[in-house]
C-alpha cells in the first residue's frame, strides 16, 4: 500500500501511521518514507483530544525515524522514545478493561515498536563495544526505559491476550540487556521456540496468544546470538536454527530481520563471533 485515500483527515492519518509501522517491521523503508509527510502533520483534532494514543503514535514514529536516520542518531531517538512511552502509559492508565479491541491493537503495536527500538539501540551499542565477544550491558537509563515499556506490555496483556506472545520475547531481551543469568533467559525463549498447535479462537474473538511464526523466528535469532554455546545441544545447531529462522522470515516478508539473520549465518561460516552482528 503506497497511498492512502479518503477525505477524513483523522482516518487518513491513522491509516498512514499503521501502514508506515507495518512497512518498518517488514524492512520496507522506502515505502514507509512515502507516507512520512502525512504522518508528520497530525490533525489538530488529535492534538486536542483527551486520548493520549495519538501523541504516543506520533512520538513513536519520530523515535523510529530518528533511529533509521543517519543524521539524528540514537540521542534524538531516545528523547522521542521516552515521550512516546509516557503517552502510551497514560493511554493504558486511562483505558477501561472494556476498551475496544482496535485501541488495544494499536497500543500493542506501539508498545512493541518501542521495545524493538530500544533493543535496536542496545544492539548498536554492542556493535561498537570493545571486545567482540564481550556482552554489552545496558545502562541503568536504558534498562529503566525498557522495563517501563515492558510493564506497559504486561499490563496490556491482562486484558488483550495477543500481547502475551510478545511478552516472553521482550522479557528475555530485558534479561540479556541486564546481563542476567542465561538459564531463565533460555526458559523464556523456549516458550517462544515451542510453537504449539493453534487452538480455536475463544468466544471473545481474540487471536491466539500462543507464539506465532514471527515470535518463533525472533526467539531463534536471540538464542543463536546471545545464549552461551552450552545451551545449544550440538555444535551445528546454531546454523540449523538460523536457517529455520531465515525460512520463516522470508515467508512472512520480514526483510529487515531476514537480512540480520543472513549476516549471522555468513559470520558463522567465516568463524566470526555472532554477537557482533
């Protein structure tokens, strides 16, 4: 989807920001950029509404755009990220348990984007860290921000079951960022690696909360990149796991993560430490 039609400026803005987010998640940055001019100018009615969700979406957009930009850098991204997180927490606090599922789905998308952005900034620090095989522990400020967004995700999962499938992955990432013991981290990742058969949709109409293909692939990448070799049963298991992740990512159209996965496979083949990717 490259254009958004319609005369309602609010609907057009929301549609544009959702499409931009989907394009980002799939690594379609050029397609996302075509809608930047629409998203940058939020309608006045959304600026004055009591809902904090529009502002959370706007600053989430600014944060990710800064992360992808070579000019703004991580500092601007972090500033926008903190604002987006604050507005998102307000939105969750103001919401009632019976809030409509569309609002909850948007809250989930934004919360996930914030956690992905914070993870990306942490991984950039790893890339710049001194010894190639030394895990870079996140700063207290980075950990605090990540934990706040993770708390928002947990709160949302209490009334919106699809959020659960993202909780385990981000909890594992939080432990990696903090340099915690890998045993519990492995258990959290394992919950996403064990894909269970999808059960019928419950009467409430909410989607299955079990890990999906994306969660499975992301868990494989995290395990291969950060878990000690002793947690993988055989020396060649890493390559097999990465190959499985690559196939899944290709099927779901996630070009960005697929590129990361392919880079990891290449570095394994050349004997380079995977955590430097």
